[in-house]
C-alpha cells in the first residue's frame, strides 16, 4: 500500500510539473522531468519489492540478484526502447534545438513540436506530424534553420541578348542599390552581376542576407525587393 501510494503521488507530481514545462518554449525541463520521474518510479517499485521480500522472509540480496537478471533480460528484449532513452539523454545534453525551431533532419523538414522519451515530433510544412525516434535523431546531422543569424535571398533574372552592355551594367548596379535600400538587408553581404549565358537570356544573379527573425519577415523583404527589381527593369528599359 505504501509503495502504491508513493508511486501514485510521484506520478501526479510528474504530471503537474510536466504541464508547466510544456507551457514553455524549451523542452529541456520537460524531458528532464519525464526522465527523472520514470527513474524515481522504477526505484519506488524496486524498493517496494525488496521490502516485501524482507517481510515474507526472502533474502533481499537474492531478490536484488533476481531483479538484476530480469532487468538484463528485459533490457535485451527492449533494446530499441533503451536506445531511444539514451538518445533522449544525448539530446538533453547537446540541446541542438528548441521547441518551435525549424529543423531539417533525417530527410524531414519542419518545426519541432514535442520532444519525448521515445521520439521527437516534427510538424512539417504540410502540417503533418512526423515522429522520429530519438535513437535515430542522436546519430543524424541536424540542420537547425531556426537558429540562422541571417536569411539569404538568392535569385537570378534573365534579360534579352539584345540588351546593350551598358544597360546590363546599369541594371547590375541598380540591383545593388535596390538591395541596399531594402529594410533589414545587411549591406556587407550583397552581390549582383552577370552570371551566365542561357539559351534564351543573359542571366544576372543577385544575393543578399536579411536580418529576418521569422519566415514572415523574410517573405515581406522578398516581396518588396522583387517588386522594386521589376520597377528598376521597367525604368531602365530592360
């Protein structure tokens, strides 16, 4: 009865703390609560079995040895589950992402939705939920797109072969000035110029980095920049 009471109280406390942890942006405390809660419940059960064995006259050392053998057999049978638990410990130690980060891992790209003891759930751009086992996640290369200091805008625009060279030069110079005038653009990382000859056009490539903290900010800058490039081409007759 005492063992069951302590086990139940531990479970209630774990659920209460886990609800508070789930309300934060970081998952570290939530994962730590789950790991420590599970470990403590295992210890409570083992202690209860040992005390019960002592009450009925069984030697505690023999009971512990039996639990050890049984635990070894259980661990061998549930090696994938244990691998996921070790993967959770690796994720907890390295902290490669936070909840809400945009990541690319194991061929999937999406936002970290939840990190559990067995798997990490990623919400894809198509709004589907992908569960990746933590054992796989701990051995994969994780590209955390959410921690980019700047976001790169890189594109090409083609002009007709009949465009005079001086107008091409003016267009390339205008691309630099157009990027420089955009909000959030980092001026030290800009480039623009003729890139290659295509089958039906001369291609110019332009590139810049924007100090955008979200995808919405990046889209707004791209929208304004591309419209200004269209205006520039119209003004120069390109």
